[in-house]
C-alpha cells in the first residue's frame, strides 16, 4: 500500500517569519510535473547561457587573431580582446536591466523565449565575423540575451515552486552553470582547437529550448495577479522607495564584489598553474597550455560543489550567514592558493577550494535576489542587481595586470585583490534575512 503523506503548511509567526512545522517533507516531494519542467528548461537555458560566455573565453585569442589578420601584433590582439570583453560586460548590464523590466511587464515566458533566441542566434553569427568591430558588436548582442535569461529564469523558478522548495530549486537553477563550463571546455578543446568558427555555430542548439518554453512553461500565478498593476517593471522605483533602495544597493554591492573578486582571484587559475609548472622546470608551451586548461577543468569540480552546497547551507544557516562563510572562505583560500601552492597538485587542490567559495556564492544570488523584491519588480530588481556588477567589475583584469607589475607578480596581486571580499561582508550588514519567509507580493 502506498503510504499517505500528510502535508503540513507553515504558519506565520511573530515579525512575519514562517514557523516551520515539526515534521517536514523533503523539498522535492509533491513537486508537480509542470514545476519540474520549468526548473529543467530554466536550468538548460542557464547552462547554454554560461556555455556561450565560456566558449568565447576559451576561443577569444584565436578568434580575435583571425579577424585582425596576420599583421596584428600580440599586444594588438590583447587590446582588442579586452575591448570585446568590455562590450560583453556592457551588453550584460544593459540586458539584465532591460529584459528584467520586460519580464515584469509582459511576462516571464515571452521574455525567456526572446533572450534564448537572442544569445543563440548571435553566438552562431559570431562564426561569420570578419572584422574585430563585428566581433565586438556580436559580443554585446550575445550578452543582452545572456544577462536577460538569468533575470527571467531566477524570477520564474522562485515563483513557480512552493515556499518549502524554493531555496533548493533556485540553488539548482544556478548550479547548473557548472555544466555549461564543462561543455565549453570540451568544445574548446575539440572542435574549437581546429576550427573556432565551427565551435560558435553550436550556439544555435539552445534555440531548440524555445520549443520547450512554448510547450511546457506557463506564467506563474503570482505574476498573473499583478498584470493590472501599472508600476510593474518600474526600474526607478528600485531607488525611490527607501526599502527597495536599501535592498537594491546592498544586493548590487554583493554581486559587484562577487564578480570583481572572481576576476581577481579564480579567473587567474591558469596563470597560477603555468607559474608553478614553469617553476618545476617545464618549458614546452603546448604542455603548459594543456595543463593550465586542465587545472581550470579540475577547479570546476570545486566550483560546482560550492554552487550545489549553497542551497542546503543557506536553508540551515540563513542567507546572510552563508554568504559570510563563503566570503571568509575566499579571504582564507586566496593566500593559501596563490602564496602557498608550490607544485601543480597543490595548486589544483587549493584552487578547487577557492572556487568552492568564490564561484559557489553566486548560487546565492539566484536564491536571495528574487526574495528582496515584490512580484511586480522581481525580475527587474534581480536582473539589475546581478548584472550591474559586470560594469563596475569590468576594469578588474586590467587593474590586476597593473597591480601585478607594481607588487612583483601575480601571486601577491591576487591576494591583495581578494581583499575586495571585505566589502562584500560590509554589504551584508545592510541586507535583510529572508530565510523561511514567503516571497514578497
């Protein structure tokens, strides 16, 4: 006989906190097939979203070299590569704001289709770029869709799932990014190793997801209840309302620190691997490149573990305490990785733990940011906060290069730059605790 499960609803306690029942079912029990479908489609959208961005990071040097022609110097290639990355960051900041607003105004489902098509089509068109200007424009357009998809996906998952399952589902949504990183690395090392243009043509594959969105995604009931509200998607309200302004600034600060810190620490994992390998006497450039790429792949195991652990930890400890632990983790692991690692094995292990904290905290943004804003502004607020950090953090790699020159090398520079996480801890002083509370209506 199939056992009967009794579902006990959480009751509101003092100060609006939710009092959990004595006996709780597992978070995934009772989740409906349509809800699973939403999580699957949103996660796949984010997987390919990350895949598109990481694929360019893997193939940016051969791509820029090809469009600039054989007469381009290595310095010219580096300069134009940096410019294309800046264009991507600018597109991400704009896309997160614009499509977040649209998702609140016209619906999550329509905007998810728009953003997936946008980044899919323009990634594929990258294969036909003939000049660096075309490449830069295409990176900007790809980023519009990439950033917009995250905003609508985070809002959609948080609204579709019941309160008891929201944290786990949102955490899984963002943690799926680890799959995108692996896919990009594999494509870069296989197809991209011989034909970077063919690799970008794979960008069309995510467009097939739009069929799933059309068939399997319905608008959340929360959003349908606010369709007649004139202020939905009103971006200025994030700054005119005192409570929302506090939430927006604190969350945007967290995301900015997370992105700037990531680019100042974990972003330099291949360079650290190269340094320790050269220190051991290795000089073969092909082997150095291979092992540096391998270090990034192995580090992604730690990254993914950190992403997956954030949801259960924040369910137990609360949002603010979990963010605090991850920030402190980076502050501890950065000097261990960059100053303590003396050989390749030590570097890979230390970088894995560093990635656990530095990358893992990003799952918290998908969980936490939608909880800070009412339904009519949820995608607007979450998209703005997560993506505004791209612009503020954009000078990070350039500043790291200058800092390395001033302090005598990458290792010391990375440790100094990791101190930015102290600012993230300061931001937590201005954030509310939202664990066990219902989404604001």
